């Protein structure tokens, strides 16, 4: 009973979704460098999540639990109702085989009338998240 109530609070759900997205972006960046092949994070046009692929279109394996690394909010009770909006024309961010971000990314996450914004810098891939309850600093790892 307490778990749905806890995650039903916009600040908890959005902060968790934003941090998960930041972790997944860093994973995609590190995977590109470690595998020496580009990766890309493709956001759903409906705002229901994203998936991580190699540049040749093959799905990147989820390091936790196996399978493809796909986040679909409507299938995850904790994140059901979260929506992403990529601010700009592209719905994909790419990392080259050295792990450098080839694109700039600005994405808004919405839930329960609140929002958070994640920004990823072209080149380094350093990130910033606006609106979190607790301060967060990207350590680049």
C-alpha cells in the first residue's frame, strides 16, 4: 500500500525517472567507448520512453536482467504516466565509438503536473538536470 503512494508523488517519480535517464545515457556513452562502436538513444515519439541501440540498429543488452535496454513507462508501474518530450527536432542522441556525444539533447519529463529537464552537452556528454528535489552533479562516470 505504501509503495504506490510513495511513487505516486510527482517529485519522487520524476526525480527517479530523470536519474534513470541520466544513468542510461551514461551507460550508452560508456558502452560506445567500451565496445568501440557507436550507440544511440532513441526516444519514443509518443513520449512513452526510449531504447538504446548500437549504431547498426542492434539492441544494446540491459546490464540488469538481460534483454534489450528499453524503457517503456506504460509498462513500468513505478513510471506509468511519465512522458518525455525531446525539445528540438531530433528524437535521438548519438555517441561515437569513442564515447563522444554527437548531439546535444534537451528532454523534458512530465508527470502529475510537474516536470524536470535533462540537458546533455554535445561532445563531452556531461549532463545537468533542472528541477530535482535534491542537488545532483554529473561526475562524468
